[in-house]
């Protein structure tokens, strides 16, 4: 993963702090939480994360692009320890569909 940012970028405080931490290059995974979805980014992915003036853009190796406007982002979590990330994902995925319930679930 490659992180790109503007040196003179005027980012909102949350984004500015996130960019600063990502540029240290000592993370294994980070996720961005929006109103109704979570976006995961692995350091080992072959993608480019660009922080623009009002949005972030991920370009994956196959050319797919994801745009997220800064006002949509209300939380970000950066993992430096892969074990902690795995543990958190186990907790998040504790609810599964083994009960054959077929509807969509909202997980908090």
C-alpha cells in the first residue's frame, strides 16, 4: 500500500491525525467507519490511498476506485498489531448466520 497526501493539505483534524500516523508506516491494518459501513485497508494490499482536499481515494491494483468524502467519516482505527486486529474481528463477527436467519443484520 502506498499513502499519498498533500504536504499543504488542509485536512479536517481526524484526517490530519490519521494521515500523520499512516505516514509513519508502522501499521498493519486500518479501518474507516462511516454512517452505515466499514472500509478495511491492509498494508499488504497493492493499492494507493490518496488523501485529497475533501475526500480520500483508494485505487486498487485492478483499477477499482473507492471515494470517501471526509464528512462521511466519523471514526478511524489503526492497528499496529495484527493479533489485536484478529481479536477485534472475532468479536465483531461473533454474530453469524448459523441460526439460518437470512435477513441483513446491523452490527454495532
